C-alpha cells in the first residue's frame, strides 16, 4: 500500500494534544517483543486507509466566506478527519524499526501520542454531536468512527506487545477538577456536623487552596504563581503550571459582582497572555460556578474554546 505523504496539515489542536502523552514502557521492550504490535497495526492501517481517505475527500476542506460552515464546528470536524488520515500517512507509513522508527521507545511514544489524540478528538466529537441534538452529520459520524477505531486499534496493538497506555494529562486533570465541587460540599457537610473548622469555598483564593491540595495527588510537579509574560502593558502570574506536561490552570470565581460577561472579557486577555508563555502548551480555565451565577455556561465554554484553536479548555463547575 502506498501512503500519500502530503501531510503539511495537522491542526494546532492535535499538535498541542500530542505533547501530553505518557506511556509505560517495559525495560525489556525490544523489536522482537513488538513484532505482534507492529504486524497488527500494519494490518489495521492497510485495511482502513482507503475508507479513511474517501471520508476525507468527501468532507472536503474548511469552509469560509459568505456561505461558511454548513453547521457549527464543521471546520473543526474536518480537521479531525484530516488529523487521523495525515497522521497515519506521515508517521506510520513505515512501521519497521529502525527504518521507520529509530527505537522501540520512539515507536511507543508516537503510537501513544496518536492514540491519545484520537481519543480526545472522539470526546470532542461527542460534545459537538450532542450540541446538534444527536443529528450525526456524515462528517461527524465518520470522524468519530475513525477516531475510536484508531484509538482502540492502537490500544490492542500495544497490549500485544505488553505496553500499557496511560491517560493523557489533560484528561486526568479535567476529571480531577470536575470532582472538586462535590469534594468541597462533602468537606463542609462533614466538618460542620462535627463543629470543626473546614475549607468553605467563598472566593477565588479558596478555590486555589482546594485545587493546590488535590493537584498534587495526581501530578508530581505543580508550580504555583508562575510569572506570565506581559500583554497590553500588563503582566500577571499563572495560578498553576503543571510541569512537564506544560498545562497552565487559571481559576475564576463566578459571583454577582463577577458576571459572565466580565469573566469572558478577562479570559480573552488571559488567553492572549498565556499563549506567550513558553511553558504553557494548553490552558485550562476553571470557573467556580456553584452559586449558579453564569447565565449560560455552555455558551461561554463554546465561545471561548472555539476561538482558541484548541489551546483552551473551559470547565464551569457547579
């Protein structure tokens, strides 16, 4: 099979996500132990290449101008399809070691990165589809099928070589942060019952204190109050920087005096500033909304994320 090598296009989103990959590589992983992995993955890619290429051709390119996208997030979906096809054609056209990959470790890193990119694209596609009332437009369905097939195929291939895949750092961070409101409520409930002091989250600093404690449960190197380059003649500090994954975390506390419009305006400035930070490849904006001050958190998330080229993840917690 001949893979097309015209692969200059890879979305900014996928380039960012592939940097968050980790894998458990056995000290005994060799070319010999990876033979079943390489054979299976070669068979999978050979079998699915034509179908994926047809899906990419039918989807076409991004649409701008007067007519624009046929539906919201169309261009993003097309980008995901191209990510799968062109990543496979570029990085996995030659699965031999050392011809295609210099070492077994390099192959594992590349395969795991591809797997995790596909997994995160699949999660975003589910959200896009839900936003359209589960319409399953052709491009969305094709992209989701491709992403989940690639993810599952690489999982199986790596298992054949006794290589286990860990979740991307961003996915682990999102899962942890989304649980914090419930943790906070349980802390307050239990400690008040015992008439003892507890952490009652009432402002942005309380949220930071809570996050600081729990981030260290999941990540080894969490740096607080990192300097952030100036923007529009002002400078500030990063609330948290997860290193070496290079994920920055910004905390906002929604309240009546800190409305959705004000938070959105602040985030626009924050994003521009963080994009200049050499050690921030992704920004997670955590908005504590347990008082339900945001009148439309879904719209806020969509507006901020869609305009960031995959650089930002917004989490509105309630």
